[in-house]
C-alpha cells in the first residue's frame, strides 16, 4: 500500500493488484505422495493449489474438478484447520493455513 498525501496532490491510497505475482509462475508441484495417502489425492492437490488466494470457481478451472466437489473438499480442509476462507466482495477466496503449508513441506 502506498499513501500519497504531499501537496499539491490529492490524498489517495494505491493498492497493488491482487494475485498478479503468480501470473507467470508454473503450477505448483504436486502434493507429496504421503500427504495424498493421508488426505486423498483430490484434497491434497487442492491444498497444494492454495498457496495463493483462489475462489472455488478458479480452483475448479485449475484442477478440472466440478465446483461442487471443490467446495466439498474445501469445507473438509477448513474443518481440519488446513485452509481458511475470506470474503472479498461477492467472492469467497481460500488460502492454506500455516499448518497446511507445513504439511506440504514448506514450513
């Protein structure tokens, strides 16, 4: 966030674009096999996709799973404390928790 308040400019706030940092990155590596054995391949794959905030629709498009299936798996991941959700306008976005990151081997 950048604050602009020095005269003669009008006061204003500038926010960086959301999610642009991951635009040119390749998809995240698959979930570890041991984690897939524990959670199931679909849930482990979704958890691996939650390195950046994403909606159910975005995750369905990325993974090829139907949106209701993605929603069901995200509900289970949230209940287990591996993912959190935040409302942004009319969209709910999901992100993995520090515990989810640790299970993926990044923490």
